[in-house]
C-alpha cells in the first residue's frame, strides 16, 4: 500500500460505535472485532475516501507519534482490513 493510495471503509460492513471503540461485524463470516481507540479513529476517518498520507498526517497532529511509525502501523491495519474486505483501496 502506498501513501498516495486512497482508502475507504466498505459500506457493506456493519459496525457500531460504543464509547471510544468501534465494533465491526462481518456478516459473511459472522466475525466480530472490537477496535481500540486509535483503530476506531482510523475507522471513523475512512468513512469517505482519504489518502493514506493525509490520514497519517491527521493522526500525527492528534497524537504524539512519529510519521514513519504512524505510517507503518496504519498501513498494517489497513492492509489487514483490506484482506478481510472491510476496506477498499484505490
């Protein structure tokens, strides 16, 4: 995944926000996952297409994190979510 790729969550995925967490349910596999605070922020941020670079810049401005570390962690989360069909990359 490149920094210039745009990502957006798959509209077919059912989720719910509870406090500062997001719970995702994949209806095809009946798989549930609870996202931690940062992953929940990422999930909320990809409701509309956004470049990975822009997403990381936003996270770096909200949290005390180095851009390269953020990019690595965000890319990992997005890649795993893409493999599961939760995120669409363009």
